[in-house]
């Protein structure tokens, strides 16, 4: 288990504004909880918090639980990373996906509105079907799967409740979790390489990934840039297929690249995915100081975490 709580984070609230991280037990949330400490007085949330100071309990599907967490934490900033993030699970457990990804996001946005907190909400490139090959923030959503549908509905609802909210669309995030679990693709690849298991990787799914370290820096900048509102795309400046990405990871980790098996057509039992979801990041570069990295830089930074 990663570092969960440093008692000093509650001590200097006067100097650092309070940031509530909703979903701090997940992959990105656990990393943001560590990275944001320099600029924020961080309070973490979980459905089953570790029972230490610095953590509050929250179930975002329950409006009363969200309100209790806000009353306890009294945040100035909120990063909403909690979600049902497994695409294939969302496809079959649709009712739960809708409750968590849409109703949960609305509950948090409403609490931010009541408490005067600035919200950053995380969405996904899956709001697009990947047929266009490049997507800008104002392109109309056209999801290919139910996960993307829930996130597209959540984006609209969050913006309606809180027009000042920052909505960040992410492609694949690369890195390791600071918690014991979470949705890290890199950790799955690294684990399978170590075990000698083949890794079936689509040659036709193209993404612009971002490493979790750079992502956390950009999220912090967007939170603190009070004038920034609406949708921002975050991803590398160029793109790579999932097959090439898995091979690049294997080679850098010293694994056997022959374990990366090309998959050239979609297979049954897997939710549909966009083919080329490249997220254009011009808007991000107009607001953030941090330079958007290339795919090669993203891979190197992420693999260095393993
Ligand atoms: N990872 C990626 O490559 C990627 C790509 C594109 C977009 N995103 C988006 O980025 C965000 C963060 O993703 P991630 O990879 O960090 O996800 P993750 O590892 O799956 O973490 C999800 C978090 O949501 C929490 N959660 C789930 N249901 C909840 C509920 N009802 N109430 C409160 N908390 C709940 C989980 O808490 P428990 O520990 O209690 O389950 C966990 O902390 C999500 O919005 C995701 O859709 C991620």
C-alpha cells in the first residue's frame, strides 16, 4: 500500500488551499494525492477509507454521503477522479455505470455549487468513436461504448450544474498507482511480461497517452488557473497504436517483445473501442505552462516508475 497520509498536511491550511480528491484510492487519484501536496492541503476520499486523519468516506452515488464529506472537508478545490472506469464492465453493468459515472458526477458537482468549490472532473477520449482521427474540445461527442456514453452525459450534466467546472478528457494514462489497486494499463502489461503471458494488443487502436506524473502537474495547473473552464484535452503531442505502445514498454522493461501479440480485428466479448481517438491539445497549451510531451517522453517517464 502506498503512502496514504502525512499528518502535516492538515497543519498549514492557511498557506495552502484545501483540495478534496474524490477517488484517491484509484490509480490517478492516488498519484494526485501525492503530487498535489506541494500546492494544496490534500484531503482524500474513499468508499472504505483507511480510518486515518486526512481521509473522509464518500459514496458518490449517495448525495447525503457526498454532502457529509464536503461538510467534513470544507474544500476550496475538488478533483473528481472516482468513476467506474472499466470499459467492458460498464458495457454489461449499465445501471451501476450510470449511477456512478453520471449520477455520482452530478452529486459532486451540486455539492461544489453549494459549497463554492472549484471542480475538476475527469472524462475520457471514449466520448468519441475514433472514426475522425483527430478530436477537438468542441467536436460533438459520439461514443462507441456505454462507458463513453455515461461520460458524455456526465460532461453535459456537470457543465449545466457548474459552468465554471474544468472537464478534462484523457486518453490512456500510463504509470503506476500509489495505492494497492486501480486501473493502470502499464502495471497489467508489466505483470504479464514478468509472468511470461502473451499480451494481445490491437494494431488498429491508436491513442495519445499521457504519463501520470505529467498529468498530475497539468491537473494542478488547471485547478489553480481560476479563469480556466470547460473542456480540455490532455494527451501526448503525437499518437501510437496500442500494439506499438505495448512493444515499446516491453523493450524498455527488458521483457520479451515476442509476448506482444498483434490483434488486427476486434474480438467478440470486448466492448467496442474507437480506432483513432487522438485528442488535440491546443487549448491545454494555451493555458498550462507545462509542455505537452511526445509519446516517447510519455513512455520513458511512465516506465521509469515501474
Ligand atoms: N486510467 C486511464 O487510463 C484513464 C483513461 C481515460 C480516462 N480515465 C478517467 O480518469 C479517472 C481516474 O481513473 P483511474 O484510472 O484512476 O480509475 P480507477 O483506478 O478505476 O479508480 C477509480 C476510483 O473511483 C472510486 N469509486 C468508484 N465508485 C465509487 C463510488 N460509488 N463512490 C466513491 N468512489 C468510487 C474507486 O474507489 P474504490 O477504491 O472504493 O473502488 C477508485 O478510487 C476516471 O474518471 C476515469 O474514467 C482514466
